[in-house]
C-alpha cells in the first residue's frame, strides 16, 4: 500500500449569488496515492472544475479542506501545477520562454543558469516540442500549444499535476495523439495526476481510478471505479478488450442512466458520445 | 484560358491601384476646387479669404524668411568671430565674449518648440497615467474610488486649466536662472492635465480585462507583485495602453495649440495668435499654412505612435490602423 499523498476532505463549496448562496459542491472526499492517475468525470456544471480549483488553491473551500503531504493547501503554488483547458501560454513569449518563466520561478535559487537551460529543453523534448522551442504560441497549432502547457507544468516538478480538460479543445486525432504522449510521460515520470474530462474513453484509457460526480447543485462523488488494465495500454488493442468495454459501460451507465443530463447545460460532444454508446 | 486569367488578374491589380491612388487625388482636387471657389466669395477686413494659391505663396514666403533669418544668424556669428580674432591679435590676454543671436524664431523654429512642448507634456502624462491605470485596473476598489474623479476632470477644457496652471507655475516655479521658460512649463503642464485621461482609462480597462487564465498562471507560479506586473500585466495590456497613448497624443497636440496661444509659448499656437493680432493682408494666408502644418504634424505624430505600436505589439495578427 502506497502512502497517503493528497487528501481531499469533506470539501463543500458555496458561491454567493444575488438570490442567496448556491451550494456547488457538497462534502467531496477523496484520498489519492502518490503516482496515481485519477480522472474526474461528470456532466457540465457538476463542479469538477471547482474541485480542481480548490486543490490548486485558486478557490477556498467553504467547508473542509485539502491536505497535501501533511500540509494544508490554502493558496496556489507550483507544487500543484495546473494545465488549463485553453493552454494559457503567455502569447508574447516563445515556447521556451514560457517554460523558462516557470523554471526560473521554481528553480531560480537552486539551479545554475545552464542547468535551468538543460531542464527547460529536457521538458520540451519530453512533449516532443524541441523543433518549435523558439516559436510563439500564435505560430504553432492548438495541440502544440497544449504540449507546451504540459511541459511548463511538468517543468515545475509538481507534487500533483492538475489538468482541467487538457484536450477538450482539440480535434479527435490530435487528442488521441496527446493521450499517447501523456501515457508515455506518465510511464516515465510516474506523476500524481488529477484530470478533468468529458470523454469516457479518455478516462478509461488513462486512469487508475475514475471518479464519477453527480450533477449539481450540491454535486458530490457518485461512484469511484478502479481501472485495473495492464500498462502500457494500447487503444487499438483495448477497443476489442472485454475488460475495457466493461469499464466503459460502467461509466456510461452512470452518466446516462443514473444521472440525467442537465437540460440547459447539455454539451454537443456528450450527446454524440451517448449516441455512439446506444 | 490561362491568358484570360492573367489578363483578368492584371485588370484587378490596375483597379486596385486606381482605387488606392486615384480616388484620394480626385477627392483632394475637389476639396481644393471647393475651397478656392468659396474662399473668393468671402471678403474679410483683412482682405479676401485666401485660396490654395495664396496659401502656397505664404508657405514659400515662410520658407524664404526661415533661410533669410538663418543667414542673418550665421552672419552675426561670423562678425563676432572676426571681431574677437582682431581683439586677440591686438591683445592676447583680452576677454572674449560670444553673444547669442536673439533674432525672432522662424515658423520652423516654432514647429520644433511646439513638438518639444507637446512631447514633454505627453511624457509626463504617460508617466502618471500608466502606473495609476495599472493600479486602478488591478483593484476594483481603487477603480470605483478614482473613477468619479477621472470622469469629472476628463472633459475640462485646456482653456479652463490654463489660468490656474499659469498662476501655480508663477508661484511655484521661481528661479533666477530658469532652465525652461514659464510659458513652456505652463503649456506642457496644461497638455499633461488634458491628455492623461485616455491613457489612464485605457490602461485600467486593459489591465482589468486581462485573460483570467493568465492571472491564474501567475498565481500558480506565485510570481511576486513586481514580476507579475512586469511579465504578465504589462505585456497583456500593452495593446490597450497603446490605444490610450495614441488618443492622448492627439488630444495633447490639439490642446497644445490653444495653450500656446494663451501662454505665449513660442510655438505654432503663438504663431497663429501673433498673425491674428498682426492683421496684415498676409496674415490669413499664414494662419492657414499653420493650420495645414498643425494637421500634418498631428497626422505624423499619430503614424509614429502606430509604428511604435506595431513594433511593440506581440499580436502580429491584429490589424492596426
């Protein structure tokens, strides 16, 4: 048994609105081990991002709290690096400079100039961006931007890597490619990862555990599914695998049979995935 | 078919050239024609309102006067040198003085004075407005606090500021050997007071409308206050800051002419005022030359800012005009 690494304990989150306080999250509790890859899945508006923001320290939980390696989280910091959905690279800096900003901030006092340079280049190589290191975000494709975003997060050597729908804005082929890269990196570095996703296949393919969330208001964890597929995983082989399909079936049935799609917040991509399953 | 395509392409290009070159020229001809025709109808106490031809003559007169004045200046210094050389030849111990030339400034000297004055006022305004704009953009409370004051002071005319500025400068700027003349300081400060608002407001809006993801990146990286401003806030609001600066500079240039008229700063404003008071038959023509010059210089200032904006803009895809 690995040691307890990240403890999300009884986290509730209420937002003030003109008509009174709105309870977005209700007592979310989750313990994550070191090196574990956990996906949060649920319909839009169920508070997945809120959980991630609380762990990142960008939001303060109204009740409960988050403990990372024995320390309570109450502000954002580089030990919980975030990969945002829309890459959020600084558009006036090159890929290299974007990573450099993070590396200088985290290792400015401990690493020498040339060590930092090597470390930046190493991380960009990890995401296969060494050929476009000195290009600015508007000169590279969406997938490449997201790669740089991941490199920036990895370069901080975070204790937990938080990914907020990292591939949501990418086309299906690029997304598949990015998932492969992420598995490869995960295999090498064995990071602790929390990833938010809408995509059932992505969740099953990448995760050690899938956390399914109920719909808001007062969203909470509905079911946790442990995915015990052998690694390395191969998407083409798994497509026919009965185990894989059983996991997939479990997630789909949770999302579409036990949880209703919130009427006004239904997203097109989800309904397509539903149609496929049916 | 290839040939017809090529021909078609050539025709399209020719059309484009006509559009971009010929249309402005035609418009200008019509404008000059209308001006000429209507000016001849107006009889003032200083004679007929000058048309384009009369104005052109006055422009070349001003140019001639400029060179004549320069010749006089060189002659003046040559005479001094000769006299001094003679003095030294008679007595090597003699004290030598070189007196500065005190002829009146020409039209072109006045343009330079105006440019220097507006530049001073604009730089001071930017140095005040950008930092305050950043602070107001970062803090909602500060924005709410400062906004009424800004809205109140923004529409005040330079003519209302000028008497106050004049009195304050006379009272505060006291020195036996002043580096700048009072009229220069007064005009520059009036420009500052009137032109800082667009920069301040645009900077504040630019900073407050920053991409939320970028703010989060800064938080996750735990950038300190200064690094956050320098690395994230400033570059991301640079386009809006430049929009503000361009507006400020054009307002400053407009305000300057009025300020110089009343403060008697020896620039284009004073030129117009002096010609008006002078009231010779040439005066109206010379004033129109000044009007056109003011327009041209204003246009060039705006283009210069646009060039700087393009140079410093990270978003090369943005269309700047």
